[in-house]
C-alpha cells in the first residue's frame, strides 16, 4: 500500500477492487451486475454508492434499466494505485 493517501472517501481495498472492475468495463454496468460483484467482494452496492458520494459513483436509469456509473475516474485510479490494484493496459507491459 502506498503511503500517500488520496483525497476523497476511502473505498477500502474491496471497494477499490470493485472500482477497478467497473472502470475496466467502461465505467458503466447494470445495477444487477454491480450488485453481484459487490456481493462477491462482501459489501452492498447501494451503501457503497452513498458512502462514496454520487459525484464519484452514481445510480441512474438508462432505457428503463438501473445502471451504475463511475463518474470520477481519477478518484478511482488514485485509490486503485493506493491499494496497488492498478493493472497496466496491455500496451504498457514490458517484455522481459
């Protein structure tokens, strides 16, 4: 874990894993998919969104379906790096 602490609410490691999962999928997934992923990680999506703040991650309706949108990618990236969860894009890998 990095020593500098990013600004904003701490999603904790399990929350940062969820943020990484959501970000990897374009920052938007169905609420049902997100609930399943949060349950796997041991927390509830609805309370996670409320605790993190709707300016960062929010629940919306899109074409009649509930979706969760990651609105603050920079915040998510900072916490993912803080917990050493940031996975480089394939073009950033170095052959050994």
